[in-house]
C-alpha cells in the first residue's frame, strides 16, 4: 500500500471528536481573515493514547509543552499570526510565566484587603502583560487544544490542509511530542478495564508517519519544520538527516531529551549546525527558542522570496 493510502486507512481507524468541526471552523475563519499574513502553526505538548473508549487510563509522555509555548511567543514577536495547537492544560504562551505556586508567589494582600502584585516581580511581569495585551488586541493568536493522539491527528490534518491556501506564507512547526504507538478503535474496550479480569493484553500498533502525506499532499508549499527527539546523542544527526531525506520537507530540528534546553541541531538540505545557549545565558534568562525561532524566521523569509 502507498504511504498515503496507509494514512487514509489509519484515519478510518481513529475516532474523531465532537468538537472537531467547531475547531476546524475557528482555524478556517482565522486563516481566511488573515489570508495575506504569515501564519505559523505551532504544535505543542504530548498526546495521550487512551486504553478505553470511556477513558480512565491512557499512555502519556513527558512533554509539558515548554518548547511550543516559548516558540509561539517568539513567532508572535516576529510578526506572525500563530495557531497554537496544544495539549489541553499544557504550557501556553504568556501564562507559562505564571504557572503553579509562582503565580501565588507574585501576589500579596494589602492592608485594605485588596490583592496586588509584589514589587519585586512587577518589572518582569509588566512586559509579559504588555505583550499579551497587544497580541490579544491584534487577534494574533488562535489557541486550539487536543488531548488524545487521535484529536491531535485529526486537527493537524484539518489545520495543515487549510493552511495550504497560504502557500509559502505558512510555516508549520511540529514541536508536539506525538506518540508513535496507539490502540486502534476496534480493540479499545468501551468501559474501564477491570483488574478482576486480570492484566490487560495490550497490543499497540504503529502510527503511520504523518509527515509523508503532510509534506506531499496536505501542504506541499508550506515551510515545514519537524522535530526529532532522541536520548542517544550518537544517533541524532543521522536520524535527522534520514528524516529530511525521506520526507523532503524544509528542515529538521534535532534535540536530545537531557540537553534540549541548551542545544538544538538544525539540519537542512545543504547544512547542519548547532544552536546553543550557554549556562551564563540561561542564568540571564536567554531561552534557546529565541535563537532557534530567529534563525527559522530568516530562513522562512528567504523561502518566501524564492517561492
Ligand atoms: C520535540 O522534539 C520537542 O523539542 C520536545 C520539547 C518534545 C523535546 P518540552 O515540551 O519538549 O519543551 O519539554 N518534539 C518532537 C518530538 C517527536 O514526537 N518527534 C517524533 C520523532 O522524534 C516525530 S517527528 O520521531
């Protein structure tokens, strides 16, 4: 079977969500409204693989969506409209600066009972708030959420096919940590698995490589960037090159789980190099995504000129 038929067949075997058409409509409206603008589709966070249709348990992965949330902020700062396709409750642009106890630690109760922001954090919070308000006012950011692998894959296909209308002005940045394995619908139990029936005999199947139809069929003219994650540094560069040669998209960003905040590898048709942040830079608040996105934006500009 050709890889595109494999994918079509696969889509028949995974559930669609009730919210798909509303989310698709929102993406379509956003893309039509900003038809003359550069749009970045940023995918972010991990996908779940449910073990039951009425899902109590699922397989998940480590990603909190840090890369995607930070990158989305930088694409916005470079003048892109951004579709942020993210795992529900994972990190998001702007709010990422205020998660968990960090948020409560920013606040104090005044003598008159009013709540205000403590003086120490106001200087760091103000630029974030200013930037967020500008983004909101200009309607620069569309947030679309997924939870499961199938939600993600249906939304990705819809979003990419819609973005195809933007031709070279579309930048697709696939930073989400997507499961390679799943349980097809027909093998999913309807209700919660019962321990009284013994340990389940789980049979996972391979998710077909979605990058193949994405690049060839869904958005052949877009500037597509995939990510390759490994834990063994000795195989990373070769895996990135292999992915680029197989799918023939524009660029692969390689990263190692343990060092992903300090170094990423850029692999293109004719170059490969590392982008790094030193410990000193990290201590001074420099995020590797700032350098990465700046590099990609220059490449995308050139791509748009040439196409
Ligand atoms: C990445 O490699 C991202 O950079 C991370 C970001 C998921 C490592 P965090 O959310 O982590 O900031 O903690 N994303 C792509 C991972 C992935 O699923 N790649 C697949 C592969 O390596 C398909 S392209 O084969």
